[in-house]
C-alpha cells in the first residue's frame, strides 16, 4: 500500500522530497472492495506525507507549444488535510451551505460517492465532459451496483449559476459550488490553462475553437453574472469516497484532463455502452490455439485496475 503525499505544490524545478512511510488506518471494507484497492496499491490517507512529484514534461513537443512541469500527483492527501477539507463548506443553488463531508459521509449519502470537481461554470470542455458522463454513466447504471453509489459535481463559480449550468450540461447529478476555491486549494488541485500534449480526450465532442467560442457565448449569455463563473485557470479532478474515506483520486494536470468516461466506468464497476461490464485484462483467456476467449467479468468493485492503469499511462 502506498503512502499519501501532501497536497501542497512543489515549485517548478524544485526537487520533491522522498516518500515517507507512514502507518495507516481505515474503516473495514467489504472483501471485494478491499481486493480492488489492494490491486490498485491505493492506501487510505496517512498522518504524514511527502511532497507530490511533478508530472514530467514530454520529451518533445510540437513547435510553438510551451510545456511546463506541473507540480501535482494522484496521491491521496494526508489525514490532516482531509479532516480540514471535510469541514469546508459547499454551496447549494439557493446559496445555503453544508459541510463537504456531508456529501460522502452524511446521513443521506450512499456508501460510495464519486465527487467530480469541474472547472469554472462557463468552461466548454467541462460541459462536454458532463454530457459524456451523463450518457456514459446515467443514474440507472449506478442503481444496479452491489454497493450503493452516487455522483456529485462541484464547480468553482457562484451558486446562482448552478441551475443554468445544470440545464447547459444536462447533468442529472447534484451540483454544488465552491466559489472561494477552498476545497480546490486544500486538496491540491492546480491552476493551469494548458491543454496537454496528447491530443483531445475522448469525452470532448467539439474542437478547441468550438469549445472556446461556446465558452464566450455562455459568458455573454450570463449577463450581469458573467464575472461569477469562477477562476478560469482552476482545474479540478475526481475523488472516490468509500464508507466515508477517500480511496482514489485524480487531479487534473491541464484543462482537458478529466478521467475518461470509460475509466470512471471501470472505477465504479458500471456497465459500458454495449451493456457488458467494463472490461479488464482478466476478462479474456488464451486458448491453446492462440484464440482469445472471453470469460466472466470480475465483480463490479474489482474492475477499477484497468482505469487506474490507463490513468497512470496517460499521466506518467
């Protein structure tokens, strides 16, 4: 099991501190969930942590493209950081506040909660992401899981824009606001306007130009609220809580770096678009004649390895 680093960023060019081994504690899990986490080498939050490693810049980049090393990682924050984040407020559409922990450990929360931090409420790329999420992981797909699971979305704009954003994205999941970006900062999510160097992700349905133009249209349509969409440099990420404890996270390294939808399907163990369970390497076997024969898919809670492996491969 890996030790968790602090969410505090490391200045560009600075050497990251070596990992520190720490004793960890966690709430007892179901055997299937425990097996899944063990296969991921995902550890509960620790009481001490090293500084996060900088994401390496690619060996080469297209002419005219500026590359920077972004000080972020997908390691879990420390227990102290999570305890601080738990008490920070998120705002409902009517402006009322509730503690962050109520979303994943409240009286009415499900056993497992995927919390998605989007960028500002005018971000066209996040609109595409949420539309792809809504079609790829509809609420009905979560109702079929053995472990009660829900999804929550948080943006960094004003709560008064939530209903407009809900209509724009067609998102069927609860949406909250963190206009002061307190959770983004505490959990180590970065500010960066880069687009990455690996081409557009599958969840984007439009070109960069179309996305930029749509973002401008959304800003103009907002009228007097055009300056309340949120910090345009703020990136987000995905955070999976199980029985009130953080089990997995991904921090965006640039504006197009949400986890792919098929990756989230695997993390949650939901069925893919074809109706079959999300596939893993273990879902096929070699016959003696070299043919590949499908085998029964793993338990829904044990298929997240494929998503994490893909995530690490895309964000080394």
